[in-house]
C-alpha cells in the first residue's frame, strides 16, 4: 500500500492547517481516522502521540488526518465565536468535507484525548458520517466506589511519613522559599454536566450504531477503577457496540515511551476493529 503524507489547508475561511496521511485504496468504502487535539496542543499531540498514531494507522492501511483547531498551532483564529466544543465539531465536519471531496473518504473514526475526546463525541452527535469514536480520558462521573477509592488514596497519602516531615520543615522554615509563580489553572472540559444528559447523548449514538470505545488512564482523579464506565452511566441501554479499557499505570498523556507505545497499539487495533465491522 502506498501512503502519502502532506500538509493541507482547508475550512470555510481556508484557515485550518493539518497533516493528512492518505493510504491509496481502490475500495469504495474508504475510511479515515480524525485526530482531534487536546486543549491548546497542536496536531503533533503530547510527546508526538498523534504522529505515532497516524504512522501506525498507515502501516495498517488506514488513512488519517490530524489538524489544528482554529486559534491553535498553525490554524488561524477565524470565526471563533461560540462555545469551543461547537466550533470543534464544525471544524471537524469541514475536515471530513475536505477528505470526502479530495480523496473520496466518506466514513470516519474520531480519536481525541481529554477535551479532544469531548469534541469527538460532540462531532459524532452532529455528523452521521462518524462510524466510531475512541475517547481517551473522556467524560467521567463519580460513583460510590470511586468516592470510596478517593478517600482511601487520600488516607494513604496522609499516612506517608515523608509528607509529614516536609510539612514540619515548611512550617519551621527549613525549606527554601518557593518562588512566586502563576497559579495553576483548571482544565476546561465540556462533557455534559449531568449523568442524565450524558446518557441521553450516548444513547443517541448507540441507537445509530456508532461504535464507541472509552479509554481511561490513572492520570484522571474522577476515574479510578475498571468497571466505573458502566456503573457511572446506568441509563444507557447498550447494544454491544461499546467497550471500555482502563490503564491505571499510565499518566494522562502517556509520558513514558513504553506506555505511549502500548497506548498507540491499543488505539490502532481498536481502529482496525471498528473499520472492519
């Protein structure tokens, strides 16, 4: 299979920039993965995760497009009014339009990390060309067990001798002063505020036949055990088109090379599974 990788400019105002990995195919049912960026990161992704995914997908015969949302990376901040999640869904739709027009690709799998996961679900709700969604550290809600786990974790931290020694040093003035810096901000997430709304939206995708795979890592404090996905969404009547995986040993952006390799392989295997169903 021959693969071409090239930069593209597209969108209503010719303001969006991305990198397309196109696998040449004679099939009439062409499919590609769209990689939606997390937060303010550009299309390379954290530690080049998105590049690794695109290259691995190409080796498996799947085309892909990773691009910068407006105002991020090399994409111009044109027409950026309204909620970011709605803009992202619109721009993802424009990316799909480009691939359909120039490469005859009419089916898509969406992948996103963090806010990119939120954007992927929102895009799928608005566009029936989306065959599947793979969401990494996407929506999450507390359950009785997750709250209990958080209390246990807090208790373990409080029992660490090193923590109390550092606290005594801090109070006694033995530690060097910490330079003043910017206060830590809060990650902006736009998944539904209520479980009821999340169940309603996911039910729409399930009823449509959209394949869903939710991946969670140990880097998210709101998700801390493998079965939480189903227990936190009791209102959804699943039909076997969904799945969930938990990697408690990984951090949110898979900083370690071995974690990132494992994650990339998992995402690509799931993509191939969705593409052939």
